[in-house]
C-alpha cells in the first residue's frame, strides 16, 4: 500500500558520535541553544515541525540543499522521541547532546515496574519476559543488535504472524525506541518499559 510518503534518499541516523569533544556543562549550553532556536512555540518541547527545521539546517550546514519529507521527519522523531509522546522535552535534547559530544551521558534512573498492575499488563509482561530470556541465550541480561531480530520474530509469532522478517531498519528503530541509555544494548527493564508504554498508547490501563 502506498502511503504517499516519500523519502528524500538521505538516511537519518544517530550512529555518528563525537564523545569527549565538550564537557557536560558545555553540552547543557548547546542543548539550551537548540531549544531556543527550534522550539517554535516556546512550550518546552520540540515537535515534528521543529524537527523538519532542524534537519534542513543540519544539512544546510554541510552545504547540502535538503527539504525534509514526511519519512525523514518521522525517522528524526523516532531518534529523538524516546518516550513516543509525539514531542520531545528539553531534557531529552540535553541527553542526546551529552550522548553525542560528551561521551558521558547523564546517568539514567532505572525504572521499575509498578507493583500493582492490571491482569492484561501482567500477562503481556510475562510473555515479554519469556521471550527476552529465550533470546538472551548467553544470559548477559541485555540484547544486542544481533539478538533483537529474533525477539521481534518471536513477538510477532505471539500475534499470529509467523512469517515476519524484520529489516535492518526495523531493528535500528526498535533499539532507538527501547534503549534507555543509548549504549546500543537493550536490558529487560528497557523492554518492560516499552511494553508498558505500548499498552498505555493503546488506551489499556496499567492498574
């Protein structure tokens, strides 16, 4: 099915990093400047329209004429919007700048699963934990990019889709959505939080 969205041909990625270029305090200043420049309605968030401006300016700085299309903006948002809220808070911009340029990203508090959960939330988590432990064959406690495709396949099997084959882009986007500290590894806690966010986005109560 043709969605009408076309890619510009550029790949939007967060793989390029320059750790150690700036001290953490300088990174905070850069993040503040980014918000001043691109938070168009001054509400403390970056939305998809702001991301389009950011992408265009980034490529202009490299002397490349670039008009972001819907696909490009969506890819950029997936990198920035870790919480999948449709907008990006200034704190997330600071974390991204720290990750790129400091080499010392801010420590992320470990989110715990609430003690009291609804029956459906508990069932979904049990399935997720079973799949995670099965895919984490070496018992390391985290999944790498090489292990994620199998997790996605097993997840889709539980939904009756036995022939799903994730692409490299599917894997990259999934890790970007799930990996809370940007180290390229997905812990069980990361995965649990993704499952809970997904339930909330479907309008399913967690309590």
